[in-house]
C-alpha cells in the first residue's frame, strides 16, 4: 500500500537552536565557492571514498539510467554505473564544471525530466540542507522522476549543535555546513517519499562523539556556538569567521580541554537507503482482473 504524503517535521529533527533558515540565494552563495568543490578534498578522504563507493553499490549496474540530484562536483556520480545513461544535476555551475559526464544545471524542486524517466534517482548530502517546504517539493520530484528506485544519503543522527557557529559581524547563528535538520531511523526517512518503501539501508563512515549528553548540552549552553570551517559563510551578511568575543573564546578553550578527556564513542557518519517504488493500486487491480 502506498504511503501517504506526510509532514516532514514529524519525521526529522529540525535545527531549533536559534539558527537562521537559509534562502535559495544564500545556499547558492555558499555553494559557488570554488574551493568547496576541489576534487582533492574528497579523493584524499578515506571516509568520503568509502561513502561514495557504498552509494554506488546500492545502484544495480544493469539498470538503463541513473540521475544524481545534487551531484556537486561529480565525486559520487562518476562512480555510478548504468547500461545507457548517467546524468548529474546540481544548481551550482561552479560545482558541475568539475564533472565531465552528462550534466545539467538545475534545481531539485523542479527536475526538467518527464515522469519516471530514470530507473534510479540518487540524492545524497542534499536533504539535510533544505527547509520544510523545499524538502517536501524535492522528495515529490524525486518520486515523480524515479521509475524503480531512489537512493538517499544523509548524515546519521547528527547533533546539529556541534556544527553551530555565530557570525563575527552580525552575530547571526547558523550551521557551518548550512544543515537545517537531522535524520535518524530509516523508516522515518523513507516515509518522506510517497509511493516508495525502504528496501535496505547501510550505515557508513565513522564519527567520534562524546558519550555524555549532559556535557554536550552544558558546553553549548556555556560557550555558545563554537564550530568553525574555512567554508562557513553567514547566511545573513555573507561574512566568514566566528564570534571573537574574548570571554566566550576563553570558555570555549576551557571546555574543549575538558572535552578532550571525556569518554567518547565511535558512531556511523552516514545512512544510505535504497527505496523501491510500490506497485500502483490501479496497476495491481488491472493485473488481478487479467488473472481472473
């Protein structure tokens, strides 16, 4: 039986720690940074290579066609196999220029392809960046264009506080990778996509995490947003750099010293799901009539 289309907020944890949501223009500003797409950053990372290979293994190489939505620089796309056609789509011209295969500059909310035109649609490292309304439109488009399967990859049980920072100029709080939500159970992710069900899932990569939830909450409450990244750009003013308040920096330094001595655990970094289209009700009724 096909899943009903349901509210995305029921199944995913949204970033509610004072972070500003991001418009399409702000996301575009972030993703046009040339350094973000340098292939050496990805090929030189063993976890990234393992993730890309795990995604590729979810796709049957005997299918005729594959579409990679949000392909970026083609790091995953170039590993996908199909008998006839592999296409990468991304809204960033800066990103797709690194990919020499079949490429389209486009948006996941409006895929420029007919219904059920690709056997498999892949969408990895995309959904965690989207606001509620954009997420809902995107998953509808994935379901519309996919003929047989959808492969979805997202960070697994990510604590969004760990990636929060505060702009040094306008003091806007935001996630350094512009993540807006966290995903956990595979069934919950699968329920976002109408007419598809989860066939299998795998957990990939490694992330070191402090065991004590109390300490993580305390550190965030005392030191405030503390993450940093050379690619972080404030969605409000476009500035780079984190809050440089001396007292806040001292508190961060002290708590980080404590954090280094806290017990840790290794947890998976990503979850990859293979979703399969459920039989159409009308098709099922017709087949039953034909048998009778």
